[in-house]
């Protein structure tokens, strides 16, 4: 079966689509077939990134890798139970279609709760939760005592992940590998940065995720969106790399290595 990778949390602007796009590029460069779903049905940032890539390939006559994409729509049924049943049927069909032709399926979730997002989390073999390196985003995972810094309990999102784990266990599936990604990390060893790091390490032991470093704050990530390119594509475009770009590309390679995706180590 295809390995399902989900980028998800319930906060926008944390780098979910950028992470999904660079993971696609890294996996595709190793010769694997990749399927893609964008469950942010309003913004569709991941799919717009891929559409920009397709348009750039047409303009330049290049053969850029693209995933097999399946788009979904929200149910228009008024009854909630019937609407969720219809969306579950569409989601299951999409997964089955991609599973028949792909080794990996990438699913990008919206920065809000939805029934599609809940199903995606329950389907994930690898769940990646990017968070910006701040106490504001830490609240996505848990509630913290403002005076002592002690973790008081899991957030609504963490409880949703726990429920998804229960569903997987009930279906006899292997446990999800939950990875929390620290994004937009500052190069300055600030007190806030250390406080976030300590809290994340403590919470990882409590609710069972792996903590891995993500991407630093770099302008290049925003600049590549319009052409649908990733840092792994730029050398083929004759791009002149600075030390910052080299460091950013190494961050991507470190992330892929840390994820321990099936077959990637052997392919690399």
C-alpha cells in the first residue's frame, strides 16, 4: 500500500504547503510515484503551488516532475450525517485511486478543523505538524501555565490526533509516526526560543510525537511559489546558490532523513 504522509495542524501560516511541496520534490527525485490531495478546499495553496509548477514547465519547455492529483469538494447535503457519509465515500475513493498507482500519497490539510482533515489524520502513516517557533503556536499542541511554564494539558488538536490514533488501532493499522516540525526558527538563541524548545521536548514525552528541526525563516521559500519550484530544483535552473540557500537545502535533506520514509534511504 502507498505510504500516506499528512501535513496538518489547525493553524494557518505554519508552512504546511511549503513542507508538502518540498517533500514531494524530494520523494519524486528518488524515482517514486507520488499522489497528492489538497484538503484546504478554499485556499488550495498546495495545488496552486503545483499549478504554478505546471505552468512554469510549459513556459520553459522543461520536464518537471508532478504528482497525480485528485481534488475533492465539500458535500452540499444539509444533513450532517449524510454529508459526512458522502465526504467519507469521496475521500476513500480518492485514496484507493492514488494507492493503485503511487508509492506515496501526500495530503495537505487546512488550518482549521474539517471532516476531511479528521479522515486524513486517521489515514496518516506519517503525520507532520509544522509549527512556528513561538509560544503562540505552541498553544496549538497544549495549554501552558503562563507563570510556571508547566504544561497543563493537550489542546483540541492534540486530542483530535489521539482520536485518530484510536481509530487506526481499532482498524488494526500500524501506529502513526507523528512528527512535530519547528519552523521559522530564529538564528538567535533567544529566551523565548529556549522556552519553546523545552516545552516541546517535555510535551513530546507526554503525548508521543517526535520533534525534528524544520526550516529557518528565509525569503527564498516565498519567492519560489510563483514558479512552482523548490530548493531541490534550483540547481537544474542554473541558480547561483548563496550560503543561505545551501543551508536551506540542507535543512530539507535533514528533514527527509529524519522522517525515515520507507525506501528513501535505500534510494538515496
